[in-house]
């Protein structure tokens, strides 16, 4: 059987295809990594939000114990008791 050789154009096309596949695979990997980082950041934000809500509840209980039930005006710094 005689050795068959690809034409330079065929080699170029195959090389371009291989390179394009490699670039796409790398791009997909980068995109997946970014998605993972965004998900991690989102989870961190959720934890921070939960901690903030817990602080809010704690402070509300402290103020209610001290002043009773009512509302607070941050504009005037006044406590307005419920009547």
C-alpha cells in the first residue's frame, strides 16, 4: 500500500479545527470557573445577609426590652411608643 500524504490545505484545516476545539474547551473551562466563583460569592453574600438579619433581630429585642413596643424615628432619634 502506497503512503498517502494530506495536502497542505487539508493539514491547515485539520490544524485549525483542532486549535478551535482547544480554544473552546479552554473557554468553557474558564466560564465554568467563573460560574463557580460567582456561586461562591453568592453564598458568601447570603451568609452576610443572614448575619445582618440576626443582628437586626437582636438589636430590635434589646430596644424593645429597654423602651417597650413602638417605632423609632432615625430622623429625630425619637422612640414613639405604641399607644
